[in-house]
C-alpha cells in the first residue's frame, strides 16, 4: 500500500501530463533496442467448441478426428529482431497432438510485438503508446500503486474513441520516472479472430526493461458456426541484446539496403525436430496433469488408427473423398519432392470471382508448378484460365519463368495466351470521319472485332540494386472475331464508310516487336536467401519506361509502329492509420505505317478478377472498355487516400467491421476523350471490398461505376 504523502503526490500529478510523458518516453524507447536474439517457447492448447461439416474446408485450419476436440502444440524457436520492425523466426523443435505445426489462423504474429512501435503487428493494430494516438484512444488513470522499491506505478486504461479492428481496448502499468511499461493487456478483433493478450515486460534497470519476457494469449476463431478457442503461453530467453547506444553510429545513420542479417533464420532451411522427449529440457515449466492427459489420449488414438489401417482399407477410401473435397473448396498444395510443389486455386471459392459495372461477372482458375534447384536457380510454370460471363469470352494464359542468376534476379520468361478483343487503327480512323449525326447509337457498333493470340519471350536482369532491365520480343496474331457483315448490320452507316471498313479487314494481322523495359526503384531494401535476392520495400517511387518497335516481314508481320510508355507509382505512409497512393502514366503510339493495333501495356482493361489492391488502385472503374484501344496516346493520373473514420465514423454499430475507407480521384486525357474524371469512395472489410465511382466525360456526360471483390481469407 502507498503511504499518504505518496498518494497525495500522485493525485497532484495531472492525468494529461502523465499521458504526455508516457507518449514522449515511448517515442524514445521505440528503437532503443537495435537488435536482439532470443529463444521463444510457445505452448498452446486448442479446444474445438463447435464443429460442423464445413470445418475441414476452412482455409488454414487442420483436419481433426471425430473423437477428439482438444489438442496441444509446443514449439521452440530462434527469434531474431532488428530495428525498426523486422522479426525473423525459425522453429527448431515441435511436438504436439496435431500432425504438423498448425494453430488458429493469424495467431503467430501476436508473439512478435514491440509495444513501443506505432503498430503492434506490421502495419496493423495501432499501439496506445504511439505518438498522437490520443486522437484514437481515451486514457484514464484507474489507480496508483507502488512496487517493491517504492516506485510509483500508474495503472492506465485505454479505450478506442471509435469502434475499429485497428484499435485495442485494454490497460497498462507505467512506472513513474522511467515512464516505461511493466505490463500491458489488450483485447481486440482481427478478421475472424478475437484475441486477449497479456504481455509482461522486463524489470527496470535490466537489459530486458524494454522487452517482453512473457506473452499469454487467449484467442477464439469463429466461422460458419464453427468455433475454436486457443490458450497460448510463451516465454522468451534472451541470448543477445544490442542497445542503440552500443551500436556503431555508422551502422545506424548510413543507409544499408541489404537486410540479410535480419533474415538469417528465415534463410536457414534446416528442418525442425519433432522429438517429444527433447521438450523435457526446453519447457520453462513442466506439463500439468491435464496436458499430459491430452498427449496420452493422442498416443492411444494413433496406435488404434495404425492398427485399423492394417486391417481395413475403409479409412483410406474415406480420406480420398476428403481430398476431393479439399481440391474443390480449398487451396491445394502437393509436394512432389523436397524442392518441387504443385499448387492450384480452389474451384469453388468466392475469391476467384469479381463483379463490376464495366467488366461484369468474371471467374478465374490458377495452376502453378514451382521447383528449386541446388544452386538456388528456380523454375516456375503457371497457367490461368478464366471466363467473363458478361462478355461471354474465355481467357487463357500459360507461362514459364526460369531464374538462372538468382543474385541479380536474372530470369527468362516465356508466355503465351489470348488477350482482349480490340479493333485496329484503320477502323478507328474510319470512324473519325463519321459525322456525329450519322450514328444512332455508338455502342451498337462492335469495335471488338479481333481475337488476339500472343506470344512473348524476354530476359530480365537487375543491373544494380533497384535497377532492372528487360529485353525481349512480342508476337501477336489477330483474326476477326466474327464475319464483318454481322457487325455492320447492327448499325446504319453511310455506304462509303461501310465499304471502307470492310476493305480494311483482313483475315489475319501479324505483328512482331522487339521490346525493352527499364524499371528503377531508388533505395530498394532487400535480403539474400542463400543466393536468392528478395526485394522488400522502398520509401521512394518506382519508375518504369517501356518501349517496343513493330517490324515488318518477320513471321509475316505487317504492323510497323513504335510504342513508348512511362509509369510512376508510389505508396506514402501519411499518418498512424492513413496511406496515400498515387500513380502517373502516359503512353504514345508513333511512327505508324499501315495497320497497327492500339494495345498499351500499362493502360489496358482486365476482364478477369485481379483483387482490390492490384496496381495500387491505378485503374478506371467506370470507363467503357473500348476507350483503352481508341486513341494513339493517353495521359493519366490516380490518387487514392486510405484511412479509417473518414465518412462512416458516426455509424458506431457498423464501423468496427470497416477496416478502412478509401477516396479515389482518377484523371485521364486521350484522343476524343478529355478530360475524363472519376471520383470514388470505397470501404474495406475482412469479408469484402466495395467501391462506388462517379465519372465525368468531356464535362458533359455523367456516368456511374462500382466494383465488388471478396477478400475473406485473402489477407
């Protein structure tokens, strides 16, 4: 208990002053620890509270026998931390009553927490200790106590100002003077996961004062009337701790884009051991009787199943039908050898569908083969099949990538497939001659007159860090999608225009074009996984220049042209919970001779589901697809701003399910269309993303567009 003078002194300390000191100290402690290495022990007890037939089809979960609903898992890992927020973890030993190291989906990240960082996990879960976090949290001092050394401790409660999956509800204990955290507890929700964490920090004056020494988590996972709970206990034993003050100044101030040292454990491919007896020496505390009973039942069940499999084949047949169900409803991953895998996306999965006003309903299916060789060279072979129900068009693509120089990402790529149906340049020229009052309905003329079969081969090499060059060639064979007479019957045109259009349609158009692509990202961070270079992120934008030249008389090619495009895109973190994306691009077809097809690389419409965040939002959602091939040039710009609590913050009942809100501004100018604007608003949840867009064309015509994608289990 505190003495009366100490209580009076604590009460005189203004609450807002205490919170201010807490935030100031946290900003100093955020990167006080430059690096550490530790051994992490985790023990988890998993209880299945409710299970139905759909349980086995939930992505990321494990199969369970009918007569078991309680499991135990233990792992022992090496953990390597490097400031500001790089965690490298490798499991050294595993044991438990599951066939493999599995747990409730998404729980692993909760053991890699720097409580003084702005975010507790990557870019998620805003810390109550983050600078300016009082905009998102309310703080109250619940009580004041004293530790064994008579230091005052403040017990602070923090509550979100708005309901959001990005915010936490909890309490923490702060020591006066040092203003460091002794303990913090918080609860929240991330997608389908409810979690309640309690983190105990090291003692004041020790090397672990700013580091967690114990982390206990209670978590529950619920989906489609299936409920599972997990109880996790973890402890850390630190082997090396390097403080910022003990680190050479050059290694801190001088940019070092090679982060291989921070990923040394991840690069170690040594398999972990599954020896149960080894954990007797690894556990901080022995197992209790209930935990030993789970292991005992598991051993008895395993022995019984092994005996049954010797006597009958029924369980094997049942397992085949279970595998068929997995093939249709979940991601399939077959390990063909130690270094080769075959993967396919599920046939029945909403993630493979998308819907928008301009594209309609589309579906895709992916199949991939990957293998790695002893010298770190790798081969990837992939196919994509898709169908657009609105356009009644089938799309396919097959490609292979052989990485022959992994240190410099040297890769040879071969790709063949079909593209969007487009019209050629001479048809566009003829349409320009049509008087505006001669066309009843422009949309009735089918401009998508040609099917496209394309083949590409290229070589890509990173010359220096962040600068890569690609050289290759592209071949197109385009044939009429239908007989010209069928298209022209749909619209009344002057006879001379109709004859001109017919004269310019050949049975086949071939084009052959050498191509060069230069991509530069300044300040590119990376790490080396053996000989394999893995690029991470950069604080600077990415610049791309793409050029190709169509040549005549190669594989019967006739299209002569030059295409050049420039693209720049950037992602900027603008605040604790806000992001700004922008993209600027332009393209031009020039030096054209005879017939060519306006088919840009960076400015094209995809008629298959690609996900919400592809091209960082740099696409047009309300633009008619015919415009992508209707002009020999374009200039475009995209800006999107993402943050929670932009518009819907007052709908308290529902905003906790909205992870982010987005504002979009898209701009475009091109031949016969300029300027064109799109203004959009979108919301992102863990189940789906949705956006609404309002367009303005030539300051005259107002349009409307929308996009909807499923995101469940995709993040």
